[in-house]
């Protein structure tokens, strides 16, 4: 297992976060009846904390991403011309248009962005968003004049037969984006920890042996990534005021936080039932709905990512005001 830890990089923060989840929320119970899913499976997913999701049968990935970036630019103080890099993260390998088209460049053109570099990160599946943030940091360190980077994520389900994720949750179509800036008012990116068990690269959907191994080790490895991010940030886990999980598997997340000695109420659970699992976008969605406000209120925040291909990650975000926490 390869482990990659990033030391706190306090010159960068997250200026804004936005997302696009199309249409009205769809209730899994009604949807499952229409698509002849077994009632027992649906009940198991509801017990695991999931209930509603979003679907975009008539909207492509590029349009979803364009909408999300439009929302972000509307709320940000950063001008489009200041965004030097566009980094796309996605889980599904088909969640991008086929070459020679480029989703990052099409989104950039739609909003008048002229990035110095545009590219994508995908092979870590839902942990690719953490790798996208590390890419943004690396590019901005290498280019001292760059003031901002856009980290974009988008995924869609192609065919309702693939929308359910075992019994852990239900997948949403959607896009989200983060604006990473230098000298961000109010918050700083801390540690980004990524742990990758390369032997599982084929994924739990493709290999029964991998699925069995992940069923045993998924949560210990999730804990390991959280502990690595905590150690690299210099903030004890008990001092994080909010944990942003993947949107699914509520009982397992609750048990993990209790096993780690986290006080009750630190796990952000509201979006599990109402948003669905939007793959790489879960972190940004949860950050936009609750995480940025928590940091603004003086709390340390940790986002946690899991994949079905052996990658696990955690990202920390911290307030800048010393009156909130002299120890950071």
C-alpha cells in the first residue's frame, strides 16, 4: 500500500464551493417500484441512510459542469480571468465526452476562462477530488503569479441498472466545483492524505475477491487516512468540529466516528438522505452546504473520501483567525 501525505499548505484556501444537482429529488422507494428493484435491497439502502437522489437523463456532463461553475463564479470575488488552472476530477471513466473533446476546456470556454493548464484526474475514483486539490496546490506553488485554480467534478449514471451501489447508497447525477485561491480570507487548506491499495485497482464491482477484502478493510483504511490527515495537519481528531463523509453508509460512518472517540454531532449526515452519492462531488456538496460555514465559525473541518478501487483520502480545512484556535 502506497501512502501519500501532504503537509499543511497554509497559503492556499477554498474561496468558494458550488454544485449542480439537476431536477427535483427523486425518492428511491417510488423509483425502485418503476424499475423493478427488489424491495429488500431498497429497504437495506434506506437503513443505510440514503433516500433521495438526482437524475439528469437529458443533461450531459458538460452542461452540468457549466451550470456548477456558473453558480460558483456568481458568488465569488475572483474574476474569471484570474483562474489559472482548471482541474477535472471524476469517478466514472465515461463521465467525460470522448476525445478529441475536452470537458475542462469546454467549460472554460463557456465562462470565458483562459487557463494556463487544464487536465483531469480520474484513476482514484471518488478520491480523485483529493488528488485534484493536490494538483491545484502543486500548480500554484510552481506558478507564483497564479491566483486561483478551479477544481471541478462531474459524474453521471448511464442506465438506471447501474444507479444503486451495492447496499451502501444510491448514486446521483451532478457536478460541483471548488475555487482554490492564494491568501483566501477566512480559511486555509491543511493536510491532504491519500492512501492507495494498488492491488484493488480492478474495483470491487469487477472482482469478488477484492469486494470481500474491501468489506473487511474498507473502514480501517478510512480511519487510517483520517488519522494521517489529522497528524499532518497538527490537529487532533477530537478537535475537528465537523467531519464531511461520503454520502452513504450512515451506520458505518457513525460506528467509525464512535470508535475513534469523536464526540456525537461531529459527523455531517444531513446530505446522505437528501442528496444521494454524487461520487467525486460529495465533498464539495457537503462543503458548500455546511463545511465552509463551519470553518467561518471557527471549526476545523475534515472531508473524507472512499473509492471502490482501493483509494482512501482525507482533506482538512482550517480557520485562519487565531482568536478561534491559538493552536493552529
